[in-house]
C-alpha cells in the first residue's frame, strides 16, 4: 500500500455511472498527484493508506467497482521524510575576498 | 487513478477483434504517452481520470475487455502543476564584473 | 496500454508449456526492453499497442495464458517523440554579430 | 516479489473493517516507504520478501483481503547493496591549460 | 514480461506455507534486485523471461500460488545493452578555434 497525503476532493461531472456514488480525492504519492476513491472519510491534509491493484476494487465496496486506488485507512501519526535537497546545489561560494576593484 | 491529458485519437487498423468497437485515445501521463480506452467521450485537451489495473476491464464495459487503462471521467477544472524547470539551468550569469581589481 | 516499438523475435527453447505456441517479441518501451506475446502478427520496426496487467491474459487468447504484456494492435502511423537532448546542453550561443553582411 | 526492509509497525485507528485484524508494517522498498500486511511475524530491521499484485490478497489470508503488498517471508541472510554515491562528482579537473594564445 | 538475469537462489526459512515447495531466485531487473519463483529450472547467470501481474500465479503452477513474478523461460542468447555511461561527462571541449577571422 502507498502512503499518500490527501490534497482535495476532485469534481468530475461527466464520469461513468459505476463511479458515481463515492468521493474521489486527489492524493499526493511522493510528488505525483493521483486520484483515489475514499472509503474512510478523510479530509485534506490527512496522511492515508492507499491500496492499489485489484484489491482496490473490493476495498471500495465491491468486486466490480472500477477503482485501482482506494483510501483504506488514515494514519494516526506520520512524519514525512524531509524533502530531498535539489541536486547538489553548489554551496554558496565563499564570499569573494575584498570586493572587486578596490570597492 | 491517473490524471492524464487527452492528446488525440489513435488509429490502429490491425488490432485484435475484442478491441474493435471502442475509441482509443493517446493520453499524456506526466511526460509519457499511453493509450487509453475512452468510456466517456472526451476530446483532445480534456483532463481526464484514467483507471488502470484489472479495474480498467470492467470500466471499459465488460470483464473480458482487454484494457489496462480506461478513461472513466472528465475533470471539471484542472490546473496542472507548472512544468519543472530543466535541471538547474545556470541562470544568466551575472554580468562579468570588472576583473578583480588588478589581482 | 503502452506504445512500444518491435525490436525482434525472442527465442527461448526452455520455457513453460503454457507459453509455447505463441510468438514472443522483444519490444522497446521507452528505453527499456521487454517481452510481449504477439497477438496480431507484427514485424520488427512496427509501432504497436501493448496491453499489460490481467488484461494481457485474455488478449493473448485465454484467461489462463501466462502473459503480462500482449501486443494487441499495430499503430497505423506513429511519430515518436524526438529523443530528449542530454541535460540542457547550453545551446550554441548566437553567433556574435557583426551581421553576415560584413563577413 | 520485492526485497524490503521492515521499518516499524503502522498504526491506523480509522480504517476499513476488512483490514482490521492483521498487523501492518512500514517497509522500505529502495528509498520509498510503503505499507505491507505482515503474514509471517517480522520485526523492525528484518529483510523480507513482499508480494504485490493480486497475489498479495491470498497471501494475506483470503481472496477478498484488501492487500496489494504482503510480507510472505523473512530472508535468512541479506547483504544490501551499498548506497550509490551521489551523481558522479566531477573528478578533479585537469590542470588548466595555459589560456589560448594571448586571448 | 521482463528480461532479467539470475543472481542466486534465495533462502527464506520463515515463510508462508503456500510458498514452500518452489525455488526462489534473486534476479536482476535492470539494476534492481527482485525475487522470482523459478518454474523452469535456471541457474545463476541465465538470462530469463519473468512474468508479473496476475499471470505470475498460474505460471507458477496454480491460480492460488502467491507469486507476482515467475521465471517462465530461459533466453537462448541474450546480449545485454552496454551499461549507460555516467551522466554526460562533458566531452573534452574542442580546442578553441582561432576567433572568427579578425572579428
């Protein structure tokens, strides 16, 4: 299962009927936004457990539910990893010794 | 589910019979082009929800439909993330200062 | 479904019996080589649609066929994206004026 | 199957009922944290085999169990690969050649 | 299917019973080590075809076998791609041409 952060609900008026009666949430999986079916009732900011693969179908309520990502639990406490620093930012160069040209 | 942008329809004259009666769309998943079965009737430029895994089959109409990616909804409003800047383009270098004074 | 390019047939003498009667093709998915079961009769150089996940089984002929990637269609016309340039080659700087006139 | 390292148990009070009676573990797959259902009884620090896809369901006990990642074995001895060095630190540049003639 | 290289057998004394009677092999998928169920009888150094997804179960012998990666064939001849060079070592710049004629 993935550990994701809930971003916000997603509105899709034109969608297939099988999909209609459940809330969809935009979730952040690492730095990628995905859409998950909400089976627990979460709110933006929650850290949640998302199940994928064929298990997402039954987790969303029935074997024929068309989900490949379903929120199945809210994590009580989660400390995300600190974001990785951008690729080797050249450390601030040492301040240039006395400013150019006698200034 | 993935959030993709519809690029254009895909024409494939020589394909397996099970596939034949549905529209195929080229979609952009991040920067990767994939092919999805269109179950909602979308047009190029639409931001859509694509379901993968085994759920893509039933979402396309039946348990035996050979899809692993099906468009199941059109997103009402979607603001894509700004593209990431290319790997640290060296910002315009500061105008060369006069060479360090006589150094 | 993935958009792949057919590279060449793959020969595997020692393989499981369930596999035996279909052609296997090496395909290029981006820059990664994979093996797909050929359900349409393609040749090296063709751009094809490959279906994965559980749908690859029925697409290959039966529910119990052990495929996770099956070629299900040949794309009529496909213009691959140009290969990405290596990380931001500093474009050739504009030729310094003087304008060609004086050359 | 994936080779993962067990990090710690995960507590999720609000989760779907189908999930409730098994231990969940945070595992490290490369540098990504995921959640797996524990079917063998492992402890933090163990190197384990995790099965995904639809096989994760039955491996967790039943066809309808909503898991897409299940710990199915503890590896007796595992020597992880050394971490990769950061991207190719530019080897010490060759000593600067004398500047092009008088420029 | 993936093209992998067999590294060595994997020993896991504490594993789920459903798993017990088949050999497990550590395989190299690109630069990532994974575990696959051996359905053909391969040895370290072999290049093999590995099937994933739900097809891995039946390929391993039965619909309920808990595998998500099964070795289904040994490739007769395989020439791996040469390893990629580290990220674009800046080729030695061409010797600076004499500045464009007198410009």
